[in-house]
C-alpha cells in the first residue's frame, strides 16, 4: 500500500454518507473534474433517519437507499467510477449488526474506477451476504468489485469534519454527547456518549431533562431548583404535568423526547430565567470536562466542539470555553471546520488520494479496499478503544421544531 | 352513610393487599374473633409483582390470583364473611386500566357478611366486566354482592401504614420516591414520583444512577465526580463499561436496573468512598425536600419516611433529618409505624368499622360499597390532586440481591 499521495482519476467520484438518528445525508464530488474547482459537493442527497428495531439499526437499508438514489441521480456513474466511499453511522458497534455489511453495500452499489477496480478480492468483507444483496436489480454485484471503503462511527466523522482531518479532540453534541481524542493512528480515547441514563452530560437530552426536572420542581412546590417559566413552557409542549410520564415512559425514543425540550430551555434562558441559564452553563461546563478528558497523552492539544446544541450560543459556549481554559489552558480551541458529512467526505477523499495514511481502528473506523482485507482492531488490549457506541450519540441538532 | 363506629361481625375478615412492582402481598385478619387478640394478621400470602405490558399493568390478574389462593387457604371464608377489603396498587391511575376493575374483582371474589351483603347494588363499579370475570369457576359471581372495598394508590397505603392512619405527610422511597401530604379528607398533595427521568429524587433508581455516573466518570478519566470504587463495583455487577448501555437501554425495567446498583453504592459509602457518601447524603437531602414540599397548608406537621432504601442507614437518614429540620423545624418526624401492606389492612379495617370516616379522592383512593355508588373525584378543580401515579413508585426495597 502506497504512502505516496496520488490524485484521483479525472472525473472519479468520492462519496461520503452521514447516517444518523435525526436523518441521513449523502454528499459526492469529483475532485479531479474541472467543474469541481469549488469546494462545494456536486451532489447532496438527504434520506431518512435510521430506525432502531429488535434486530438493531437499519443503517444498511438507509445506505442502500441513498446509494440507489445517487446512482439514479448520476447516470454517468459507471463511466466516471468511484475513487472511494465513506460512511459515518450512529450506534456503529452495537446497533449496526455488522460493519462489514455496510462495506459490502457500498462496494456492491458503487463502481470502481478503472484503476482501483483491477483486482478482485477475496475475504468475507467483500463477499456480499444475503442481507446485503441489493434489492435494486440494476446493480451489478461483483464480489471484489467496488471502490475502497471506510465505515466509521459518527464520533469519528464528526471529529474529521470539525478538525478537517487533523488529530486532536472533538466533542460532538446533539441528542447525546461524546468526545473522541485521537491521533488518528494509535490513540483513540472516547469520553461519554453513554446515553441519557448513564451520561451524555451537557447534551440536548441532558439539557431537556434538567429543564423538565426544574419544571416539575416548580409544579410540586419543591424548595430548590424550580422554574415557573420552564413549567409554563413544558406545560405548553407536553400538557399538564401528570400527563408527562405517560408521554415519556411509553416512548422508545425517550432521549429525543427529552431533547425536544432543549429549545424551550434556551428560550427561557434568553428571557432571563435563572434556572434555565444555570442549566445551559452547566451543560457547557460538562462538555468542557468531557472534551478535556479526551485530550489524553498522545493527542495534540487541538480541540473543537460540533453539533446543533452549540447554536444555543454564549450562555452555553461561554461556560464551555471558560471551563476548558481552566482545565486545559494549553489547548487550542478552534471552530468546527465542517459537519460530520464533511468528515465522511474528507475520509473518502483521503482514502482515494492517500490510502496508506488512513489507519483503521475497530470499531471506530474499519477499511475495505480492493487490495487488502478489512482492517482488524489494532489494539485489542484496551477495551476502551474497542468501545461500542451503543447509545446513539447523534451529533446533530436536537431542535426538532 | 353512618359516621358512628361499629364493630365488625364476629369472625368476619378484613383483607388488605399491596400490589407492587417488586412483589405483591395479601394480609387478612379477623378483628372480632377471639383468636385475633394479637395484632398479627391471621393470614399472609405473597404473590408475584405486577407486569407492565402494552395494555398497562396486570394488577387485576395479580389481585385475582391472590384472592383465589386466599379463598383456598380459608375454607370457612363464605361462612365467616368479609367485612371489608382494600388494595394499594402501584401505577394506579395510568397503568391499571380501570380502578373499577379492581373493585369488581374484590367484590366478585370475596363474600360479604350477612350484614353488609344485604343490598344488591347497581352501577358500573359493581357489575363485573368481561375482563374482571374470575377465571376460577368456584367463585360465585353475583353483581352487587361482596364487601365494601377500597382501591388506593400505593402512596396512600404507604402513608396509612407509616402514620397508622393519621393525617400528615409520608415519603415512600423504593425504586421510586413519592411523597403524599394529606388530611385524608380534602387535601391530597403529591410531590415527585415522576419516574427516573423526571424525578424520583433520592430514590433507589436515583442513587443507582448517580453511582453509575460516578463509575463512568472514573472510567472516562473525567475531572469531576469519578469513583474508582464504584467503577470496580459496577464492573463486577454489569461487566465492562462499554457493555453497560447494551445491558440497560434494551431493558423495559430500566429503573429497576439502576436501582439494583444501590446496594453497591451503600457498601462503597460504608467503606469510606467519598463520592458514594455524597450520593447518599444527596439522596437524603432530596427526600427531605420532597417531604417538606408535601406538607402544604391543611396537612398537620406530622411526617414519616418509609421504604427499604432507608435501611441504608445514617449516611442517608442523617442528611434527611438534618435537611428536614432546616426546612420545617416545626414538623414532628416519626418512625414509620408499618408497611404499605399494614396500610392496606388499616384501610380495610377502617372501612369495616367506620365507613363514614373514609373519604375517597380519585385517583388516590376510590371506594365501593354495597350501599353506595363508587366515589367520584371530590375536587376536580385541582389537577395536582387528581394526578395519576404513572411512574410506578414502588415503596419497597430496591436491594435485589
């Protein structure tokens, strides 16, 4: 595998997908084509969110649908070829039955370039399984065909998008909150992302839950922490307090229900409600603590935060910056350069041009190329690094309305 | 309805049931029989916990099974008669489809005394519905027959058991936490009991969740709140941290899973772990705040706490007492006189001897007598008082091992 950069074939596509709990996106561009002199993707498609059923996530189906639409959208795709494709998916290691299925779907749906499609490859990852057999009969399924592929946890694509592919630490804040500190080679340290019952501190679900607790405290006449403003807002959204448990505990998407109250907390804080302001400041402080904990030895002191919750603004981000400056004054905090979709596209482009520079590390990032079997875990001794991402930590906005 | 006390017929039974998420119990005694000169119940049976399914709680089936076993246990029951029966049930207003079903099951399964069985009654509560038709063919189902009945939320029977039927406020602490302040006539003020996502502050599920968060904080290397002792204990109980989300978010009984860690938090605290001690002290403080908020105008300054979580001891109860003394120095805090089962038995005995003294207040307490239709809500103007108890606030021990 070459460590030397190469340019992609003229006109070949790189394809990135972001598959999450609040929606899915595909972006594709042709870096070598004259018309792609601007950075904007040539194609952007949006799809449905993944659904979680008894068998886990249906991310494979979401990806297959997006790819079929992409093929329909680009009639010249077979002629153009695909230089590489990458997916960032929520709940990768626990809710997606097998990342190899995602590799197989990508490879089955996307044509290789003349260059990367030369070799037919053996190995389980490149042999379509029954569940990954495309339903679209126009697809030409050839084991071993297809471009190089990368399948990453959404925490990884959020990282790549926010830091533009540089090593460092990124905290992604949506319905959940997860930080990943990595040198993109050997060190992959995850912090939080444990879901709304065990963590996700400072996330949309956390902010919403804190706001609802302040509302019931006011309802109950408790001595501490009540907010009549939040009670009024929550009553408007969810009805009278006694109805709330029935509208929450019966739902499978409880974290999303909690997070749906976050815009009300933000609005109350902007209107001056003290409790709401404390919740937002607490969220910022938690997120800084999470990010600081991801900056372990071996991770450069470069960091960013990404995700829609940050749009709440200075009431949250001010506390975030202040706390991070106390915990890690040496760290350079930069604005997020891009989204998780940008990160997926970056990953695909990197795979196309510098395949040897992309290092897989299961379950965070696995690679499938026509010239090599899929990567295995590189450091099985550290269970943290092999941590699944079982609580869908959606780094996207939680503001649902 | 007479306000004058009367004694129960010699040899007639009073029957109390406590139907909860961790198990169910029936106790029966004959206050007028010579052999019942001691306070101990003559019969005590234990049954299974209620199960929560798509249609709600199966409390009706649990009660029917316990009553059938009671009938089998007391061959003389039809001759003896039942002076009154009372049930305290978890999740009464939201998870039990219809409290009237519980009344109907009680009345169908239990024979009246010669005195209270005279009148046949009409009305929906005394007409068995299809779902309340006993499956045991030995039961003699006669609409309108049966003893006076009371169906109460478990918060009410916990209150009656803890204060021996006196007005005041009681906080019941198990997997959940709920306080009820009442004069047992007009004022019924509920505080908390909103379930593990919205409240239940200081409960077993709260303590367990705080302990698990301290464990993941240590695992992640967070700057604040981590406890390696709790991490070690939680790893022993639940396996490595990355497996926890999969062992928690897939479960329907998440509150019980969280609460199952409470004994480990207590053990770590007793071994001197600072974080664990802070969690227990925080629980005590929360419970005092909850109890104080239940002591609204019209409720005498008499209070108690009840439930297995209190067995953790002074690390929790010391903080509880200290905080209550600050919030309400005028309140007399007494030890709980009895359990929710004692409360159900007390309610049945009261209904037998002083029926006019028992005032129903839906959904907390509804009455069914052979001589009157079931009570309706007495104060529909206050939505708090009509609050359902949708989050099963089980006032029983959470120590599951």
